[in-house]
């Protein structure tokens, strides 16, 4: 395929290391093979090493211990984007974040924009005014990409648009390779203990308290250990619950790891307790490593990934008692539920790396 001479800017002001960033890195590196003039605009250089050297990265500053608000990062990066567009009018933009701001700017400076929406509308349309703003400006996007079919249904109905579904590209070989690295974790050494893991940002969206309430209940009925991996504003709230409820010996909280897969490999059960999602990468990664999944039936993604519960278990959002019954059911019937692991792994063909990356390229080529 011939490389395109026109310029594409990928816009992602604030990067924290979650699932969105993983997809950004995968898609950007793939596009760099085919798009000659490819630029990434992001606030600092925390993740620069993960991107292909073919990508021109524009940062406002080097990584710093000072915490800037995401809106400050948006503002700074929008200023950088404005400057870049003015300097080269043959530029199109692929926005992963701050999509409405980018669309507003596109109407002022007259450039084409593709946006990727990352999570279900429940997470970002909390009032009438916001809904009206999104409904007004979504129509200016050349294409709106979403990452699950349920997400598309909700978004298209809410905003009277026609979005395009592209599943998250999944690098199975990389996950399997990294999972083989050695890890020494005392919490998971006992073979007669149910080993549970959760990997998520410490935010209200991920709802760790529902997980901890359920774990507190089941810990009185069976031998279990829980590893929580992540980062974020709710860390203190999580640790306070663990300490107050005397769970320190059986629950361990660790920072997010550059290689979470070696920890995931040691577990028996992965649990997701999110209130809303888009298409949670971490469920796909657990399926790659043949780990059984219990997930909240939140909008959107888990039900679609787990095929309405055929490939794992679903529980009611925020319902720790329902989660408790699911954990106990899994523990009591492990042989039965582990039969689902191979079909779950085989279902990952939907998220094939090459197929989905090429879908991104096809959409972007239409505006270049």
C-alpha cells in the first residue's frame, strides 16, 4: 500500500496509561507504517518511548511530578493543534480525547476530524445541556468510531448519528509472551486459596467498593486472596475500606504495572466492577490468558465480550450481594466454569489485531 503524503495529527492531550492509551499506541504505531506525515499531540512525554520513531511527537513539556488538570492539558494541546493547522492546511485530525473541543476548532479552522469515543454515553452525558452540545457538534465529525456494537446502538439512538464499530485490536502474542515473565507475589502462593485479581484505575467509574464489599462477605465463607492493581484519586478510599474492615492480610493494593499480564497469569478469577465502560481491554486480556471472568453487566462491552454470560458471568451493577453469589458459585463449581475458557479464547478472533487495525486505516484514508 502506498504511503500517503498528506498529514494526519492524532490528538490525545492527557495520557494516564489505561485502556484508551493502549489502543492509541497500537493504532498509532500501525498507522505509522502507511502514513508518512503522522504527528501525535499530547501534553507530556510519559509514553513517548512506546510509540514508533516514525511518529513526530509534540509535547508541551517533559514528565513532571506536578499534577495538571485534564482541562489545562486540553487547553494547551488545543493551542498546539491550532498552531500546527495554521502552519499546514493539508492536515486532518484523528481525535482520541477532548473530541468536542476538537470539533469546535475544526469549524473555526476548517479541517477534517475523525473522532473515537471511548466509553458509553452514561459516563459523559449527565445533563441536558451536555447532551445538546454533543448533539450539535457530533454532526461535524467525518466519522465517529466506537468500540462495541452496544455502544453504537446507544450512541446512534441518543444523538441520531451513524457511528462505525471497530473493535479494539488485540495483540495476543505480546500478552502471552509478557505473561511468562517471573513474578514473586506472596499473596498468591497458597494453592488452596481462590486467587482474585482486579486491574483498573482507582475512580468512581470502576467501583472498587462493590468489589471490596463482596470480597469481605465471601472471605468469611471460603479461603480467598484479592490483588487490586491500579492508580488514581480513590486509592485512599480503597485503602481505608481495607484497613477499617481488617482485610489487610488478604487484600493487597499495588500500583499499575507496565506488565500486568504476569500478575494476571497467577490468578484464578478476574473481576470487573465498572459502572460503565466502552469495550474494556482488560477483559480481553484475561480471556487471552484463559482466566475466568465475572463482570458487572454495565453499559457497554462486558455483555458483548462475554456473549451475554456464555463465556463468563455477569452481575448487576453496584450489587455486591449479587457479585458475592457469583464468586461463591464459581468457587464451588470450578470444573464446570473452566470449560468456558477455551471457547472464550476462541472468540477473540473478533478482536484480531491486523483486521481491526486495517479498519482504522481504511476510515482514515477516506479523509487524507
